[in-house]
């Protein structure tokens, strides 16, 4: 159990280092890759997750995936809450590591970068706020994401890290333009909490209402739908 929790913690932290790190690269002043755009960011998220899976194997790195696996009997229910805690803490620590790496660039960006853009380095937020529609998007994206991962692992286990990376890339490009495709409480709430705690000046409101409602709960709804789909339609697991 301890090794599993360490893998979930470290795997989530590494995922966030890649993901929040690329947003720092893209948003902050005087980085090597400032202004590189969404394709650069989404590709880094995708490749980063592939790297995590190559290193740590079949980790969840996502409370929604942990819930799906518990429903399907792939992990014991007793693992679900410890996994979730380890993953969210990994998200916090990964974001703090990124802040330390880019502290000079955060300082350089004070007063010249929109505080909301700084906040959005850490967490997902919609450009057009419509909570019911945002909730649907995150639920549906998570459903597609988790269903696809389970199908990939079932049929092509040895290629799953690369295939999951391509899946993240495709979902980011096709479904990510509205909410930023969190699909994962540890990806959003961990770095959001880190942003709350870090000594960043002139912070925008952290928008906990959105964070707790949409990326906080919608992925769980998507995970339940994914578990039902793979069990009763795909007839796997």
C-alpha cells in the first residue's frame, strides 16, 4: 500500500511539474518559450503523462480514475480515499516545485501579466463562465478520457503510455477549449491550493466556487459513467 501511495504521489507531482511548468513557460515574461501557444502546452501535457506512465506504470494519478477502478473492482475500495489524498498532495507539491523553478519569472511578471492569467497557470477556468455547461463539458470529457484509457489498457497494455499521451493530446485539442479539460481533481485542486498558499503578489481571486463545483465533482460523475459504459456496453473489466 505504501509503495502504491508513493507512486500516486510522485506520479501526480511529476505530471503537474510538466503541466504547470509548460503554462509558466507560455505565460510568464522572459521564459525561453513565452507565447508559444496552446498546441505547445497541450503537447507537453500529453508527453508528460506518457513519461509518468512509463516511470510509474499503471498509476491512477487521478481521483476520478481511482473511483472508476474501485467501482470496477480493479482496486479495493479502501484504496480510494488514500489514493485521492496522495494525488491531491502530489498536485500541491508539484505546483510548489514549479513555482520555485520559475520564481524569478513570476517576479519579473508582476504588474505586467494579467493576474487571472497567472492564476490560470495553476488551475483550469472557463473563458465563458456557464456553470451547467462547464459541468457538462468536464463530465463528458472525463467520461471519454477514462473510458478510452480503460479500453486502451485492456487491448494494448504494452503501448498504453504512448496511447494515453495521444489521447490526452486529442482531448485537449478537441474538448479542452471551453474549460481547460481538468478531468482530474488532483490536476486542478492541488495546484489551485498551491496558488492559494504561494507568495505570489497581486493574486486574482482563486475562484473556489468554480474549482470545487466543476473540476471538483464533475470528474466523479464522468468516472461513474465510464465505469458503467465499460462494464455494460464494452463488457470489459
